[in-house]
C-alpha cells in the first residue's frame, strides 16, 4: 500500500476525534454564573468563535460592553442580553443577566442549530425555547 493511503485512516480518525471532542466540549462546558468576559475567554480557549451578527456595530477599542456576537439586549427588572457563538456550523445561544452597574453574568448557554443527528428537529426545539422580548 502506498504511504499516502496509509495516512488517510489516521487523518480521518483524528478529524473524527476533533469533532467529537468539540461536541463533548460544548456539553461539558459550564459557563453559567461566570461573568461574561470570563466566559467569553473560556469559550474562545475551547475553540468556540463569536458569530458576528449582521449589522453588528463596530466596537471601539477598550469598550468592554461591545461585542460583535451581541444579538440584543432588553431591560426589564435587569438587563438581559443574547449572544451568538459557533463551532464550525454548530450555533450556540448564550444569555446574560445583569443589574444596572454590575457586569453581565451568563444565565444560560446551549446549542441552537446543527446540534446533533437530527439538526432540523433540534434547531426547531431550541428556537422555540428562546423567548424574544
């Protein structure tokens, strides 16, 4: 067998392990109750990337309240903000809550789209779980 053909199973196996470990990372990643800035750093360290929302404002350097992944914020009894993250084609929803002057704290983080074997069903179930203001 030529050398190149023996490498293919190893490469495929490595890719499968990477994909499985990324999915596992999302399931075992606990960012709830962390300040958003800390959760953001941990997400990026684990391979998650901010999903830049269309029309997101450009952030000024040093503005720690402006993130391209910020989808929306609404003020009720406290501030509730929604952020979008991704790993490849898998999209995640993150929600924070904060009082007036306190830093935002992660309230929930879950897979939204392309989450498993039946991504259409999973996406619909997750989309229905989101409460829009």
